[in-house]
């Protein structure tokens, strides 16, 4: 009987220790999750972009030819309580209507900005991620873009925030012979 009592007491102690450890682990996990989900200063950069913007666009379809110029409009909306922005672009490209959409966020755990772009000139999604350089107020994104023949090419995008009403966006593509500038957009906030 004494053995059974000692065994029961040991079992109760063991269960208490396991329960306490689970509670402590769960509490630590909840603190990590809270930190992960809380918008910070990087998210403020995104929410500051909310609004309507006009863009003067220059595109280099062939580096040996003069660039094409056009105008476009983008409307950015902050979503998920300031965690992401969704941009909707409209304009023309090669004489055709051009519409695109992107979602941008900052991942607190990975410490990077992430962007996904889709448009009506293709059926794929371009995904990039980048770091913010506070000294230049610039985010430099890198990723891959799929071409119509299915190959993947390196892409670098540079978003420079000049002030609350002006920014520039540049896109560089490497088709295998070195990086070339393919696009530049000078954005101005609509008043």
C-alpha cells in the first residue's frame, strides 16, 4: 500500500511538473506570437503610403531602343490593421490597358519586407523581399520573375521614399547577360 501511495504521489508531482512546463512553454509562445503580430515602425512606412498616387512611367523594353513613357495611377489601401498594404495600379502598356495589384508587408520574424505582384499581362506571381535602408529611406527588393517561355530571371526593385508625397520605383532585370534597368516610376501623391 505504501508503494502505491508513493507511486501515486510521484505521478501527481510528475503531472504537475509537466503541466507547469506546458504552461511556461505556452506563455513563452504567446509572448513570441504577440511580438510577431504587432505592427512596428516598418509597418508605419507602409501605412504612410496609403492613398492615391500618379505615376510618370519610363520603360526600357529593349535597351538599344528609346524608352517608352506613359502615365499610371495607383491606389494603396492599408489592410489587416496596418500590417499590409494593397496597391491597385491602372494605366496603359504597349497601347493596351494595364492593371496590376500588389500586396506588401513586413515580416517581424524574418526582418524583411515582402511583396507579391500580379497583373493582366501574365498569369504568374512575382514575389520579392527586401531590407530597408534607413539612411537612404529605401527598400531594395530581390526576387525572381517568370518570363512567357517559363524561365526565371533575377529581379531587383528599388523603392525610394523621398517624402510623404513623392517616391520613386526602379526595376532592374537580369536575363543572363547582366542587369539592365527596365522601368522607372516617379510617383506623386494626388491632392
